[in-house]
C-alpha cells in the first residue's frame, strides 16, 4: 500500500461516522473497462417516487435479532431529492445530486454488469462550472450544509450501489457496511480492507470487488434497508 492510500485510509477513518448510511467506502473503483456498460434510459432527471414502500429491517427484540417490517409513506408534498444523470463520454456519466435540503454535489458514475446485475460506482467530483472550491477543507468547514450523498465521500473514495431500472423507475440500493462487518468478523469472506475506529474501508482490487458484489448482489441483507426509489421527470 502506498503513501497516498495510507493517508486516504487514515483520513477516511475520521469521517466514516458520516458514511455509515451511504454504503461501503473503497480506495479503488469496482469497474474495469471490460465490464463497463451503457445503461439505456439512465440519462435524465429522476426524483423520489411518491407512494408506500415496505422494507425488512433487522431489530433486536428481547435480546433476539428479528426481521421487522417498516413502511414509509411518501406524498407529493414531501421534500424530494433529485438525481440528474448526464452522459459524460463513452460509458461514463456525471451525476448531479440535490438532497432534500437543496444541497448539490457531483459524482463521476460508471456502471458495470455482473451476471444479471448492474452495479454503479460513484466517485466525487466538482460541480460543473460552479467556480467554487470543492475541496475537503471547504467541506469540513461547512459540514452542516453538505449534500447528504456527498457525506460518504468527504475524502475521495468510491461507493458502490446496485442499480435497477425500468422505463419509469430507478432503484438505487447501497451496500450495507454492517453486512460487510459481520462477514469479516465471522471470517466468511477474505477481502482486502483496513479497519478504522468507525468502520471498514476496502483496499481490494477492482477484480476482487467485482467478485464480492456479484456474490452478494442477490442477497437482500447485503443492502441498506431503504433504497432510493426514483421516478423519471424528463
């Protein structure tokens, strides 16, 4: 591991308290050129979809871990997040994410296909033509105003998500850090990583990351309970 990777791990360790709700951080991307795909219909503006959504969530009841159903009701009047995907070259996208507080952040997005599953790689970048300093120093001075998705990328790390798309609905499911932690503690997987005070950061190669994602892409418990379920605006 080189000096820059060690610095990234040390710095990210101080910030994983923000990242817990937004997936598993990784030093390396999950994509390789041979796996990259173009996703038909992804480009455009997507927003939270009104409706009733039910998820299974693990809860400890009387000392035992059990599945509990959680239902979320979202109406047309509730604050919405906006996900704008722009084509940004061959098999590459730019995502402008605006959270429910109106804070925006930009990400480079690559999508790969593993078996029958689409996996999205997000990596922070500057907002286009904003003319502002998007560096870590500015972010740390304004953490109360930071975009919610950007919280997982206070230091430049990659975050992965499963992508499911139809003509009018997009579902983005982030991998669950606690699921990874449990696998590692039980020694059920071997994947390169570093442990910090607040969690884990993956240091595995793209090929190793792909094996992990493909193995668990169909496992419901591998993902955070509440995916982003979006409808297309334009």
